[in-house]
């Protein structure tokens, strides 16, 4: 699966820092919220009950600021995967003009919901949440 999933977000007063724009950590929160929403939208309920995901790494590049009242779109899609590491790409875009506000690459690891230990995923789930095996 290589199509993008989109989550629309409205910038709230709590998102704004002392510089008058969205704080960097808020972009990271949006990256996570988009990933979780994508998982919940596509993963079968049985897999959602068995698996959780943890972040191993975030890389984020900030391009343009977002401001109070802006609507943004968190667009996310999956990348390559190895046995226990899954790439996820995310762009944060200003809804009004499509301006790229931030771009992120996150590496996620599936874990067993009960043991908390890394857990391989089924071939069916891998097909949904990665573009290839690495």
C-alpha cells in the first residue's frame, strides 16, 4: 500500500509558542496522531488488539511556520520495512495553499500488546503497512 492517509488538524491556542507560531513539539505530536489514525483506519480490529507500535527514531525538518487558526493536513504514508522496523513518512501541509510546513521520517517497531516485546506482523498486515521488505 503506497497511498497517503490524511488527517486534518485545526491549530489551537495551546499549540502556539512564545514566538507566535506552532511549537516544534506540536508538529511531532501531529506526526504521531496521523500515524495512529492511519493504523486505526486500516488495521483489522484483531491486529489492533494484539499489536501496539513504539517509535525508534524521528527525523523532522521544519520548513514554514503554522499560526493560530490555520488548518493543516498531516499526510502520511508507509515506506520500506524490515522484520521489526517500519518506515513512515509524514508531511505537514498548510491546508489553504498546500505549503509544506514540515516533513518527517519515523521508524516504528510493532510490539505485542500483552508482553511489550517486539513482535513480527502477519504478511497481510505487512502488505498494508509497508511498500517492500528490506
